[in-house]
C-alpha cells in the first residue's frame, strides 16, 4: 500500500514540475498572456517614496519625492537625489512585466519553498509608497540563463520570473544615487539672490527681480546688471559637490561651519535654499576648496573655491554699469551748463523731429539756430553708451563730493523726457588720466559717484555753435548765381570777376568760354566754387560775431579779400537781385582758413572744398593782356609741345602756403 502511494506522489510531482518548466521556458500562449500584465499597479507619477534594503544593501536607502521633478534622499544621508538615477528606477517599475509566474501556494503544494529561489532572505527589496499605500517586492536568485531573475510580490504572494533591468537600476551606490548638484531650484524660479558675508567684512547684499530687471535692495537701492546676475545665478545652480565629508554630527567648528564666512541664499516663489560656506582648504592636488553645507541638512561636503570667491565683490561686479537706461528717441530736451561760464546751451526737439539749439547770454535776448541732427544724435548716443569704469562712492557726504570736485562741477548735462527730468549728470575733477573723469549721478534715492571716460565731454560743449547746422545757407532751386567776383583788398591784384553769359544758363559753359583750356585746374576750381556757394557748408563755427576788421583769436587775422555772389530768382527782375558777401583771411598753416558772413553774423572755418577752390582762383586774373595771350583752341599734341618748351609756372602765379601777408606773383 505504502509503495503505491509513493509512486502516485512521484508521478504527480513530475507532472507539476514538467508544467512549471514549460511555463518558465516561455514561448507559450500562457507566457504571452502573463507578460501583458503589470506586476505593480501604480502609475509612476503617483509614486511618493522608494525604500531600498536587503542583504546586499549596506545602508537602508529612503528616497522621497519633493516635487514634480525633485527627489530627496532622506536616509542614510539627507541630500537631493540624482533625478536621472531615480527616473531610471521609475521607468523600470513601469516596464516591469512577468515572463511567467506562479503562486506561493502552488509552490508549497509542490514541495518547494522561497529559499530555493533566493527569496527567503532576499538580497534586495523595494518598497513603494503611493497615495497612502505601500507595496513591497523582493528580488531573489537569477534563473539558469542568468538573464532573468526571480521576484516575489508580497501583496499577491506570487513568484515571478522577470528581466534583471529593475534590479540593476536599484543596485546603484549611494554616491550614484546622490545628485552632485547642490541647488535644486531652476533658474526661472529664482527671484531673489542674497549674499551675507562675515569675511573680509560684514556685508549683506540683496538683489530682487521684477520681470526681466534686477535691482539691489541692499546695501543700497541701485540697478543691477540683469545679464550678470542671471549668469551668476546660473553658475551657482551648476555648483557640484567635489566630495562628501560625512554629516554634521561632529563638531561644525572643525569645518568652519559653526560661523560660516558666507551664506548664499536663492529664493523662489515657494521655497528657499541656503548654502553655508566654511573654511578654505587645499586638496591633495593643491586646488582650493571650501567646506560647505545646505541649511537644514546635516551633510557636509566641499566645493570649488573660485565661484565663491567671485562673489566677494558682488556689490560692484553685479552693478549695472550703464549710466543711462533711457530710450534715446524719447529725449526731447538737453541742457549743457558750465557753472563758471557765461551761458547755458539748450537743445530742443521739435514736433517735426528736428532739433534746434538755443542760447541766452547774460543780458541778451535768446538766439535760436537749427541744430545739426547728426551731432545731437551722436551726443545722445554717447550718453546711452557711457559705462562706469569704477564705482567710487555711494551716498557721499558734502566733504566727499568736494574731494571729487563735485561741489563745483565743471560741466552739468541735463536730459529730459518731455516734462520729466530723466537724467542729471555732474562732472567733477579729472582723476589724473586724460581718458577718465569722475562723474556723479544724483536722484531722489541716493547719490552715486562713478568714474567714466572723459571723452563724452567732447560731445557736450558749452558753445551753441558746436551744435549748429553746418549747412549755413542753401540756395533754393529757383535761385541762380548771376555773377561771381573775387575781390582782393591789396590793390596790386585786381581779382576775378565772371558773369553768367546771357545766352547760356550753364556755369560750366560760361567758365569754359572765359577761362582758357590750358587752365584746367582753374576751370575745375571755378565750377567747384559755384557749387560750394549754392550749398554753403562750414567746417565749424568760431562762435564769434562778424567783424569788419577780421578774426580776433589769440592772434589777429585780418580779412584779405571777399567773395561776392550776385543772386536772382528764376524769372525775377533786376531789383530782385541780392548780393551775398563772404570775407576770408589768408590760409593759416596748410589747411585752416577763416571766413566771415556779414548777413548771417558769423565767422566760421571753411570746409576743404571752399578753401581749395578759392586758393586756386585767388590770384588768377582775366585782364586784357592775359586774354590776348590766351591760347586758341589747339590739339593735344600742340599743347603738349608748348608745355615742354615753357614752364607752366609762367602761365599762372604760384600759390603760397604761408599766411604772412599777400602772396608774391
């Protein structure tokens, strides 16, 4: 009897294990159906905690979700988790499928236990928490092929054969699970940067963001460099741990963290993170590092010294170095004042967009001139591009201002946007360099003293004539120059007089008929002078009114002659004609020559075209003797032969280059 029952049991066990063997090998319809079922029911975005432990785990690891994309290791250390490592685990949880499975009851009925599959004392266990629930799975021994392993679901009391991917993701070391990043805030979250320093001196900085702009709130209200602040915050968020040095259960004094030399605080809308900086030390390679700790966490670590050292002068390095932040197109009024000078220059933008310059001298009526658009726009642009080279003082008292020469500034520039004061600039003493000047900006909040490039003062002069439109007089399209005369005040030289031919309206034809072909340069000069007089543009104004005696600078320069142009309008009668007079001095040096315009009441420096054409014609004369000797129209070969035999200097008087009285002919 006993032998019969024994044989029956052996046959039953053989059938059972044969079935299980086929089930484990895969490829059956049953295996496919099982693999379609997930082992764990929760969605990965529902998971709130992960606990890793087991025989092969030295320290129980607890990982907790902090936000949508943030995880924190709570044990065995407190530290942000490596989001990539956690996401790898979550993805493998979601993909976890059984190749085949059987219940613990069937296993026990077949006479085996969990120990035979390495699941009685599992080397690795994972406990998942979600929405108030927990689920634990144990990982056991590998299968015969070693590409799969046994897993026990404690909730359903089932053994599964699964791929090894999840177990491998869970086998990461603590250092691999820890994030090397220190701050977990994202750049777009940060709206406040605070730096508290105790060394080298006590100082607190607070910068806040409004939209895309950053401003200092402490130690003084001022604009910050938005790009520089964003770069600094980005560098801080990229800070990484070089190495961990245990937890704070020891004496913080050993790391200088009992009284940190610096605290770096980043604030977002809903959270804040504070980095504490301790003692400096050199690693084994001689690189400088700081001990550090996140406030509220025990872990002590070290970081590179350089990014922290760069914050030492953050009160200056993060300042906005722009002196003006206005839109240049909105400026409507400019005033330039020399406190020791006789007048103030004002520039005003008209509704047409054109600028005009105004001047009121003491006891005199106001003078208004059209302004040169390019000069005014260049002046405004020079202010918009002006940058502080150094920050000299914040909120100086009267004695400090006097030390900068700002108690009696050498130049004051005021720019207005409509009716509001936009910017008042006060320029003080030179710092000793030709390229630098001390500058102060005063506003309702605080007074700042900066050091800037002094070349900006060349764009803002106290002479109204500096800004005047260089186009002194443009003849209307209907006006015609009927006659051109060059009169020399030295009676030895009769000068030049050319009238537009009655049967021609072309000055080029008239000049060709009067000035012989052998005097090509004089012909070109006469045509150029006519063109210059039609649109008279000066090189610069002296600021002096016209005087019959000449120009009085450091030296007296008398008038040596004048140009007289007789004008008439098209279709006008004889009595509608007008004479325009322009007086001139000798050429001074090689390129300078003064001119006087009585009707405009100005003395100006001539432009090169005016100087060169006048110089070419000044001693050329059309007297009867010259006309009689003028060559008739002849071939190029005849002209060339004649010039080879006779020096061209006999045909025209030489032009001197000095200014010592009349020229010798």
